[in-house]
């Protein structure tokens, strides 16, 4: 990541001033755009995946049975588990994980409103936020049908405050029917009941360089 230069733009015109690498736990990088991981990093990724499997997919069989890995070890970047999927009609569904991606977004970088295309990933888009805190805003998408990748469709919005080491998860309507974006530095977040007297607290987020690790399941 340190040796990569900032990219000015992406083919989908969603992100600017960023770096991105695919994280591979297979022991060696398969290309210049991938990066091998330490054993500790692999264990951490597995912990997040296990949490997502437990909280965002429901088991068709007993809990102990469905949580058993199918032919994978803790170091396998594409571990899978048989579950019933809450968000689609594909039952039983094998939760097969794509390699994680690490995205470095500079202080003046932009991640504009978008819906991740279902051509490249499945029902879950999740991220662990590192380095700087930020605010993620969700808005109704213009095309709310699954697979739509249109812009904002008007209406209200939901803001998510993402401090370092937090995990956000987009699934269901949040995955398919809302755009998500990162607000610029200086944006404010209203934390309900976060003040000393139970009053709302306004947090101004002076965003610095941000690093996120993105989790997606395969189709």
C-alpha cells in the first residue's frame, strides 16, 4: 500500500484520490494489486467473517452444524458455511467470501453516493474503519431494484458515525435500496443522548486519511 500512488479516479467514477489493494491470505501476492497477509491479519479477518455469518445469515440446520466450515481452515481466504440467506431466495446458500480489499482514502479524497454492483458481490457489504473517523451517509437510491446502481432518489437520509475500529454492515434494503457515501471533512454528526445531561451531542468530524477493510460475499 505504501508503495502505491494515489489514484485520481476509478472506472465507475465513484472514488477519487485513493489507493486500493486486494488482500490475499494465500502466502504470496498474485499480482501487483494484491497484498499477502500476516497470520494475525488472517485471524482478524476470519473473526469478522464469523461474526457476519452469525449475525446476518440464519441457519437452516442446527446452530452447531451450520457454523462448521466446509473444507476450509482459519487461513483460507474463501471459507464458506451453509446457511439460509435472509436476503435472497437462494436456500441453502453457501456463504463464500471474496478476498477483502483495503481502501486508503486521502483526506481530500471523495467517495460519492453509490450502490455496490451485484455483478461483483452478493448480499453483504461490510467494512472495518481504521485511522481517521468519518461519517457515512445513506440515502434512498434512484433505482431501488436489486442490482440498481443509480444515484440518489430523494427523501431523507441516515448518517452513520464510523470511529476507528468500528464495523459497519450494509445488508437487505441498506445494501440494495440505499446509496452510501463518505462525507467530507468538517461534517457534523448528531449523537442522540450523547451529551453529559442526556442531551444530543454534536460531533464535528475533521476527517484525515482513512483506511478501511471491505468484506463482500460472492454471488
